[in-house]
C-alpha cells in the first residue's frame, strides 16, 4: 500500500536523482551522530534507503565506509544508483530487501553497522520487530545498530504535530504508526545490545545500539 506522507513529493533531477525534503532536512543531524559513533571504516547496511540521498551524503563524508543501500521497493533503485554515482566506489548497487520479513539477516552477516531512517512508524509492529531482530543479527559483535525516527514516549506522541502524523498513519492503516521507544529499546537490549538514545531535531530520536 502506498502511504500518503507529509512531504513524500520528491523532485527529480535529469540524471534520475530524486530529492526528498525530509531526507534533505535530517541528513546533517544524522551525519553528525554517525561521525560521532562510527569507527573509521567498515561495511554498513542501510535499510529502506528510499531516494538514496542519505547513502550518497553519508558515504561521501565517511571515507572509510562501504555502503550497502537496500529497499523493499525496486522503483527506488534508479534514484539510489544515480545518487551512488556521485560517490564512486563507495556505494554498492541497491539490493531488494524487505526488512519486515523474518530471517532476512541470513544474507547479511558480520556487518560493522546497520542503519535505518524513518521506517518503523510506517510498518506494523510485527514487521518492526523483524527489522530490530534482523539488524541485531546482521551486525558483528562490537557492531552498531542505528535507528532514526519519531517514537511514542510513555505511550504518547511528543507534540501536536506528531500526534497528527501518527493519527494520519493509523487512519490509512490501523496496523502502523509510531512505536513506543521503551518497547523498542527493551527489545534491542533483549537481543544483546547496549542501547543509547540521542535526541534529534523535531522530536526525533536516534537509537545507537552496540552489540555486546
Ligand atoms: C519515508 S521513506 C524513508 C526513506 C529514507 N530512509 C529516508 O529517510 O529518506 C520509507 C522507505 O521505506 C521503504 N520501506 C517500506 N517498507 C519497507 C520494508 N518492509 N523493508 C524495507 N524498506 C521498506 C519504502 O520503500 C521507502 O523507501
């Protein structure tokens, strides 16, 4: 099902790169966390890469890192590949990956890091659990799981804008919507990760979880 999101209207440049305003806005604060927590180099799996803007921006800045963009929707691959061409040699060809399915991490083992931006609120709870389990399984011991997005805190949205967005998602599909941060962090801890939280702009959070 195709969701109506507040700013899903991405413009496209002639070379096929799509530009999502939200990815433009949150790239700098997310990159700041990545610079802070990631070691000098490694392999990073990105789930739900969308337009590919983040992959290009982050891989260009994080010189030692090799990026693996993925998405459930192959329609995004043209844009991801076009963005990847702006950072030659840093970004693998996009791969189809439904991170909401159980067991997807079997094909992705020993990674140094896994990142997902703005996915968990768009999928059902069971699919979100599969995302968390897969990310926890895919990274090596000492590897890092990074999850960015909006969350409920103590079961509630943090602002009127968040409440309205969460309600609009649930109106489109009662199975989806913001996940509670305490449940998400408890699940990651139960999978053997040391979980830290970073406050991000616009009431978002970045989960930074180290596999013990
Ligand atoms: C709001 S966009 C975020 C894209 C990108 N991470 C960003 O922040 O710009 C959500 C993305 O999740 C992808 N997606 C939705 N369900 C998915 C799933 N089960 N597994 C992997 N990707 C999924 C969509 O195709 C879309 O590209």
